[in-house]
C-alpha cells in the first residue's frame, strides 16, 4: 500500500502557481525522478526526509519522491522560530533536508540543519512553459508497479510497496508544554482519510480548488482536481490582493482555508466563481459568513489533528437561534 496509488498520470492540469502549470503526468514524473535522486543520496525506505519548502509545486514533487522510495516526509512549523526548529530536528534527526534555492540559503540560520545533508529539488520540477514529453510514459509505467524500489541507476525507481502502518507524514507542531508535538499519519490512514473525506466534502473533479492546507490538497490531487496554490513564500503571509485576482482569473470554484485568509480575500473580490468553501483552523464568526455570497455552500470544519479525519457543519444547517447565540 502506498498513497501514490491514489494519483493517476494524465494531461489534466494538477497544480497552478504563478505562471506555472503542471499536468498530473509532469508532477508524477518529476516526483519519481526526485525519488531516484533520494535513493542516490541514501534516503531509501524508512529514512526521514525533512521538507524545508513553502507550499509549492516543489513541495508536492518532494513528497511524491519520498513516498515512491518509502522514505518519510517530515514537516516542521518554521514560523515557531529557530529554537522550535532546532529542538524538533534534534528529536527526530532527519537523514536529509530538501530545499529550494531560497530555503537552501535560509538553512544556515538553523544550527541543527547545517549538520544534515541538503538536496536541492529545483531541477526536478518542470520550468515555466516546459512540456515534459517523457513524463506521462514514465509515470504510467512506474505507477503500474508496486515492486520494491530498484537500486539507483539514474532512472525513476518503481514505487515502493509498503504496509498500511508505514508512516507517510510526520508533522511537528507546538505542544501545550512548549515541547514540539509529533503527529504521525500512515499511508493506510491517509488513504482511508481521503475516502472518508470524499463522502462528506465536495471533491468533484470539475472543481478548481484553492489549496492552502497541504494535507487537503493531497485529497484534491487524488480527486483529480486542478488546484491553485498561492505564490510561493517562506515565513511570509499570503498576498491576499494578488491571490484574489488570480482566483478570479482561474475561476476557482472551491476553497478550504482559514477564516482570516477568507476575510482578506473578500476585501479585494466577491469571488464570483466560488461555489463551496470550507473554513477552519480558528473561530469562524457570522460577521464573516454574512460577507460570502449567499449562493456559496459554506461549511465550518474542525480538525484535523483534534478530530480525524474532520468534523464540520453546513452554515445552512445552523438554526436561527444558534446563529443569534454565536453572533
């Protein structure tokens, strides 16, 4: 079992970011090539791969590469500061850190990261306007196999077959005691989570999705949606004005995001193409919901580490009495 079984190659656009658009075949092909580089660096099955990247096409390429060889991606909340980062790295001791050009420079700011081998991912991601004619055939042939990964030969490895309990993602968040808290999601768990979410959230393949939460974007990719990612930034907030304009241009129909981001987006656009929205991660108040077009299907969600896979309610299902009580 490997979460990559949920992803299928093809010519449909998978991710949009800035001027870049990559198809499902390009995304998978780039990820599998990066998996071959991980093998060449010794990051094979069970090794910890710290992904030091903002939410981006590169991030998903790195995740696909790690999963293809059975390595375990690690994510740390770098916004918590150097002390938190160094403590997290010391607890788990990653075998390799994946960076792009910007985060490669920033790595020097964290003493614990300087001791870990770095692998740059930039060259494994299609360039602006690039067409990878080999990616679809590479992804097609590789995804058909669940045999053990072959030794590194410079060509993409077969996808590693894994037990359901094999860790797929480790995330470090701040615990109530100040000690970094580790959340573990296995391949089996993420696959089951997707199937549960797809029964309760609107995962129509016709949607153009706004992706701001990495785990939910994985489900969007499994559903063969096209997902718009905000401009790539590290340790910086989202440019809401620019993002709202891009959402209008790309006719985004679904969004899962924080109430704070939605509040900022609505200052710059009515988001006329939006059909459904899922808000969570912080308190959601009627004052915000009343600003969203009345034709949008609004859901308030809670989780996911607190309530796996997720808990939620449609705003239309909240009674007038309850609405007055939370106003």
